[in-house]
C-alpha cells in the first residue's frame, strides 16, 4: 500500500521566506500534487547508485536501513524547519575557521529555488535529499573529527592514528531527524583551548580590514636601539595600537617617535604573544612578525582550530606529557591542570624533523648509554674522525664490530658509507653522555625518546630545533618525578616509600638525597647500589604534535614560528 504526504506549506514557506532571491516578490504558489513514497524511494535509490564511490558508502549506510525512505521529507510539516536549522549552522561555519560553501550551502539554496512547486519531480527531490544529507554529514564529521586526516595530509610527519567518522557515528547523527538540533549542537567542540582560539579568530576577523604601512626591514644585522628616535617607530606604534598592546592616540605619528619605555613595554607584550626574544632592541625578526597582516593571522588561527579538532584514536589519559614541536615546549598535565612546563629541543629541519607521535611512556632509564645511530656515524662521525682521531676517546665512545670491541684507530673511517657501515658506536654512561642522566622511553615505531642532555646551555637559545629527531628536555628530574606511579597522598606508608624512591633516583644520578630517610636508606640498605631504571605502570601518555597558535600557560593565545613549514599546506586545503 502506497503512503502519501501532502507537500504544500513547507515548499511555499521555503521559497517565499528562506530562499527567495527577491524579497519584495509576494508571488504565492500552490502545490497540487501528492508525494508518493514508493516513487520517491525508487528515485532516491537510483540517485544513490549514480553517486561516486565515497558518497555511495555513506548514502547506503544512511538509507539502506530505512528502505531508501526520506530523512529530510519524512515529516513534511517540519521540512522547512529542518532545512532552516541546518542552514543556520552552516552560516555559522566561519566561527570555526570554515566557510559555509565547504558544506554546499549555496548549492542547497540554488536547488531549493529551482524546485517546481506545481509538479513533483522525484529525480530532483532525490538530488536535493542527497545534497542535504552529504552537507549535514560533512558538517558534523568536520566539527567532530576535523576536515582532514593529518596522517594522509602529512604522511612523512604525522604518525598519530586519528579517530575518523565510522558507521556508529553515521548511525548516531542519522538516527532521528526530529533530533537534528541535538546532533548539530553535540558536535560543537567545547574545550577551553578551542573556545580561546575561536575568540582570537573573531578578533582577527575584526582586524582583517585594518591596514598599516609595512615597517621597513633593517639593513644587515642592524637594530633599532633603545631611547633613540627612528623613522620606523611611528609605524611600529601604529601597528601595536591596532592589536591593542599600545593605547590609541590620534596623533600617533608625532607622539610616538622615540623607542621609549611605552614602546618597549607594548613591544615586549607583542613579543611574548609571538614567541619572540624580549630585549631592548628591535631587529628584523620582530619587524617581520609586526608586518604579518591580520588576514594571514586569521588563517593561522583557523588552521589551528582544525588541528584542535583532530582526535587521537587512543584517548589521552588524565596524566600526560604534551610536547608542542612547533613551540618547542613540554607541558606535564593532569587533566586541564598544568603541573610542569619546560623548554625542549626538537629535530632540526629538514632532514631530522621530530615526527608527530602518540605513545605510552613505560620506563625511566637512569644513566643511559647512547648507541649512536648509523646515520650519524656515516654523515658526521666518520668525517670527524678523519681529522680528529681522538674524538671518540675524548667523548667516552667505544667502537664494536660483530659485537667485539675494536680500536677506533683501526677503523678505515674514509671508507664508511651508507652501503658499508658495519660498526656500532656506544657512548658510556655518565655526566658527559649525550643523553644526559635520564632517558624516557615511550612506545613508538621510530625509536624516538625524550632525554636529558649534557649540553644544558642549548635551552637558553630561542631557536631549539637542533636535535637529530629525539626530544631533549630542560627539566628531566621534574619530568621523572611527574611520571612516577601515582600514590595515595593520605597513606603515610606510600608517601614514605615514594620519598625514598625519589632520593634513590637522585643518588643514582650523582645527586645528594634530600631527606634524612633517603640518606639512611642509601647508606644502610642500598649500600652503594644505584637504580638503572624505574618502570612505569600503567604508564604516562606522551603526545608530540604541532600547533602554531595555541593557549599559553597564562591562558592567553600565543603564536610561534612554523619552522617545519606545515602551515601552508593546511591553509591551501582549508581555504579559510
């Protein structure tokens, strides 16, 4: 038995209120035909089978369980309400750094406007049904998981398996058309990080039409000195007034002519937000940052909103270490609470970039040895040994071939190459070891790890993309204590045991125990024995990712340099 719907009021409202291009046109149309559900289902099935393979999989998952009945026309009296609701969310896509046209908003309006209200065209209605469904799915999945999978977008950099829309997600958002508003709201990201970036996005949008004269670059390595007059100071002041670091003054070009305390204070606020060195001189690095226009800033915020929508398949635990490779910092977190923050060194581009990874830290190694990677032997050590034969012995390194130690002087270093490299070089443990005193192992396929270093001065450098791919941490002891298994702080026995373990770690890396109980334990029980490792159970999540715009530790939005040049590809794809 065929089921029919009277299809009158929704189409009239749709054409005359929401999608009418001429708002003064008061033409009223009537719809005299009746919609036959069987004919519509046949037209929909034919239209679904004619779509591309990617859409075919989605549409079959949506419509096959429903015997190809309509999701949007199911209740004719509410059709206008549903489409209007979807359209209202699509028009707000710019709040997420996206465009409404990414979700075919205008195509939907155009097809609706072409709908013939005097005769049912089932083929046309089926096309409209599919367009609405694809738009709705694309919007929901983009907000829930991101528009792009970074593993596919950056196959040589991202190795974090990301959540993707699956059959359960499709079933959830298409389970009940009457609950459309619930699903559209449910996919909206609500994290503090995301909300902060949204606010920054709106700020950049507000400033996007603001123009300022570019500040000329300084010749060579010259800098603008503090307290002096310089023709670029008024231009710098104008730029700082636009972004709010400097109070507005109508006569800025005559009031701000000298690099004085007012300019310095405002400039250092700008530098802090943009991860720049704060000093009392102005060089080209600061000038380049000031010259970045607000439209470009808008795009940078937009793509980092996209990065914030990416979700690792393995959920981040309450306790985790987060390394922002772009910002070259590490945050030890408990939920949303920052426990420790420290600088890190990451891989030097382009050959030694640190990969984006997720893993579980399973042990802390004390006084590690360092097995030198074969690539370093081929590309660096073999060349160094040809003119500095004492290099290995000075750095406490031993050479092995077929598991037998050999003299470094017997090795034909000039013959070492990618095709001929039979040697293993191991650096002894100790204060001079390149890995320092502490190494943090976490599960990943690249033998990447976090570690201490014997070259502490590197953390004073502003640019710290200097390693061969691993992550050097500024405060390894604080990180080690953070990673230790959690205890009940009200249990005196557990607290005492933890205190002694910390002192054992200190003693093992050549530091004095801090407590009396620790010293007594080391003297009477350990008897000089040192720990070699501390197992972590259940372990600590480690996330290495890349964000060039993010929330700082004080809650303010900050920017950093894109030293791996990963922003441009995402901007070209997202087109914010």
